[in-house]
C-alpha cells in the first residue's frame, strides 16, 4: 500500500508530462513551418540522450556538466539559479519517495527533476538499481550532479553542444574563439512552449474531474497575454534572470493580484481579489492555496476580528481522484468576500485584506497522510518524509494585500 501511494504522490509532485509531452510539439503534416516547434521537438525528446564523449579540444571546464563550473563564466545566471526552485527539484519531497519506487517510475520523475541521462545514471548507482552503470562516471560528470536538480545543462547542452536564446550583444566572438565552441541560438528559448515540456500535460495526460492536472500553457493560450505576445519568460525570467519566481514569491503574488475594498452606508463590505497580472490561473494547478481573509482592526483589539474568509485554489484529495472545489482565478477573474461591519466602529479602525499563502498545501496533506503508514519505512526514509513535511510547511507566508481606514476614502 505504501509503495502504491508513494507512486501516486510522485505523479503529482513532479511537474513533468510523463505521457509524452514532447510529442505535443511535433508538427502535423501540412502545417506551416515552425522553427521553434521543430527545435523543441528535437531538444526535449524524452528521455534525453547521454552527452557522450566531449570534443577532444575541450578543457575540463568546458566539458563539465557541473552547474558550479558553468558559474565560473555565467556568474549572474548561476547565482540566480542557486536561489531558484529549479535548483531544489531533488529535495526531500522526492527523495523519500524514490526509496519506495522502481527505477522505471523514478526515471519518469527524473525527466523533469533531474533530466540528464548522466543524472539518472548517478541516481541509479546510488540506489543500487539493476540498470545502474557498472563503472564510475566520466570526469565531466560530478558525483553531485544527480542531486543538483534542474541544472544548466538540462536546458542548454545536448551532445556537449551549447544552445541558448539569440545574443543581445552586438559583438559575438566566432565559435572558434568562444568557450565550448560558442553556442547555437534559437528563438525557442523565448517561446512559452519551451517551459511547457515540464509545465503542461498533453491532452491525454492525467486528469482529475476531467481537468488536466497541469494545464499552464493552455491557460496562457486562452488569455490576453498570448495574444499580446507576452511569454512565460517575460514574467518569470525578466531580463533573462534565472530565478523563475512564482507562487513562492510574495512580490510575484502581489504583482498578480489587484484588490478593492468597498463599504456602503449600511456597513456592507465587499472585498475583491482579481487576477490582473498573471497570464494563467492563480494558482495554476492544485498544489498551492491562497487563503484570503478580511479583518477588522481596532486600536482596542490589535489582533483584530476576522469578518470573512475564502480559499483560492484547486482542492483535490490526496489520491488525486476527487475534486473538492476549484476557485482558481483565471486571467481577469475575481473572487469577492462579503461582510457586515459592527453597528459601532470606533475611529481609527481599519479593514485589512490579507492572504495566507500556502505554496505547497497539497504536498503538506499528501505527505502527512503517509505518516500513519511510516512504521514500515526505513528510518532514513521516514526522516526524509518528515523533512519534506517541514520544508513544505516552511514555505507558507502572509501578505497584507490592502488596508482601508474606515470613515476615510479608500487608499
């Protein structure tokens, strides 16, 4: 039972289209030429092939797949990546599950959490799986690579050739003079479909309540952002930063939501939250939740009184079979709280619209549901499970979205 449940959890935990997302970008016969789509079909063929032997003229630094070595030259990108969730995709939340699943299932998880063939080989060796390589990895593969997460090479290196977006520099050295033979530029790196390989299930992918469990690209396509040419990268990689902020970032949540508090003469309050800044639903899939609360704050009661509350999100049971509710905000959509003020409100009182953000709420529930079954786990696995729960809880934070002083104009 534990093993079956852990695999179900892994299917949710991993933001990867395990049923062939790459196929979604293949051109159908007779369609117009799509260079970016053709590039992506090649670039994201799953599973990724091993790099093979590096060119003979490469130095050890040029050949290395270690993100720390990439950071020797690409300092800003590396420093940003270290702060990102992409660098944390092989954390406790997946590691405890790997102890209880077969290699084939683990490799599906790795397709997005550690997609390089070299990473999969290292993890196979460390878990003593039957298909593990018998020999130690070559020098260009650091022993740490399997636990480094979604590394630079996962997006930028194929067969030791480097790929990236078109250069913004007026002077680009010739390949013969550039490190690792330069790079091949592709506009696909600025295309929303680049991100879809791990953030969009295909139409025949896993569903709950007949909704794709990961549907971010489709949500974006149905929004005005797609029509305006605003890609995923324009919001999540501004100026090509490599932090990819999202629901874990208070600043990102603030930029996604607009609020309004209105009070009429009868003391009726309406507080609205509108998705005006995200090109997909807020939140985009089932894991995060935003608990919206309207509070009355008085000088005599600094803790305040909660007048109304609601949850924005897609709530699904831990088996992923049943939907409890779906209150996500599509682009332009609003959620409104209603309340009635007390008959007497002292001067100096104010209203606060708050958000209690739980970026990993579904993981919290899913992992906690495994604790009663953990008696049969190895001690190390239980410790990882407990660590995963603690880490998921630690991502919670609070925001004051808007304050309005009563008896005064709205701020």
